[in-house]
C-alpha cells in the first residue's frame, strides 16, 4: 500500500518503520526536515521524503498522522498545501494523534466533502510500545473505513478496539490518559506517605503489583523511572496535561460531574509550571516528592512527623 506518514517523533518514527518493514511504500514528512530526510535514508527504497502535506497526500492511499494535538492535525489536513489539496477520492486520513474529538469530527466532515474519509486511532503503549509494535489502538470511524486500515494497525500494534463513529477513539484516549494521570499522582502520594512512615517504596510497589492497588503505572514507572532517579519517560508532562483538559471538556460537554479529574488537573498544572517546558511526565513524581521534602529512593527511612494520632 502507498502510505503517507506525517509526524516522525518518538512515536511516529518507529510506527513508520514497522510499516516499511512490512512491505508498504512510505512518503514521509515531519516539521523538522532533517528528521524526514534521516528516516527516509534509513528506510532506503521503502520511503521517500516530502516537503508538504499536499505532496504526501498526492502519493498516498492512506495518510497517517502522529501530531501534538487536533489543531495541528487540522492545519496539516486543511491548511495551505494541506492534505486536502492532494488527497485522492477514496483516500483515508488515519489520525493516531491524541486530539480533541470535536476537532476530529470537524476535520473529517471537511475531508468528506472532498471525497476522502477519516479514522481516528489514538494509541496507548508509550514509546516502547511503538518501538516493539505493541501499541493499543482506540478507533473511531465508519465500519468500512476501519476495515480498510485495520491491517496497518495490526502491523503497528497488538490490540485494536473499534469504539464507534469518528471521534470515539479520541474520546477514549483522553479518558484513558486522565485516569492514568490521576493514578500516577495518587500512587506517588501513597508511596511518599509510606516512605515517611518508614516503609521501603521499592517493596511497596512490589506489594501494589500483587494487590488491588496495582496498575500499569506501578508496573512500568516507579522501578524504571523513579527509583533509578532517571525521571525519563519520553511522554511529555505538558501533553498529559493537554489530554486532561480534553477529558474535562468532554465531561462538561456531556454534563458529567468529574470533581476528581478537576482536582487532578490543578495538581498537574502546578507540576507543569514547576517543571517547565518539555519536561517528562515522570517529573510529576518529583514534584510530589518536593511537596513533602521526601525522595522516593529505595530503602526505608526514619519515620517522619509527630508520631501522634
């Protein structure tokens, strides 16, 4: 299949690589031209570099986007020299970004007027999932369109869930990330409380992973990112905060009370302000540590506090 891929960052580059290795022909584009050229050279005859979204669309049956947000996707799709100016009739835009569902619906409607379709398929699985082709796709779109792009998702991931019409994938993604964000903050606070009582946070995580308090966060984050003091998850804190905002907008749109999400967003905003632009999502834990003056290093520590009830 002739595939366009726009957005070749931490997630996009390995996803595009898997498609090339599966035998598909790729036209590549990134905001950083050197990134585009570098990946095209590495993939050899399987890929060519483009300079505009229009050029990508003109060469492709399916165009995949992995971009920061719905505004960027909309600009790439509908802006000057955008995909819409080059898309063939019957082509599909497959957006794997994490976006606002309502913007996705708008973009899909505009493309539909030009004879093209859109499917939203945001992912879970982080950078390692992209590298190992073990992503989970949350998909929204018409049945026929989803069936056409399903083989591509199977190359890049391990699980595909079709949740409904266009926008449903992005709705699920923001809900998933908001739950993850609250879980990370809650777990960090619990581990700090245990450390200050004299417990070893490393053993606490082992307990959580065998108990009801365990989660994807306890399995993949604390041993790997926090106890090592690397705080190096490649997902950006500001992007998690963005997804929380989308989830809260969705809650307001559906008249859904979400007080825990609202409180969580306030905490993440403070952490984002303290960490600064470009910080890893792991920095949320460091911010929680600083609130109590307690680092989550392995091993027990003397009990803190008054010791009274």
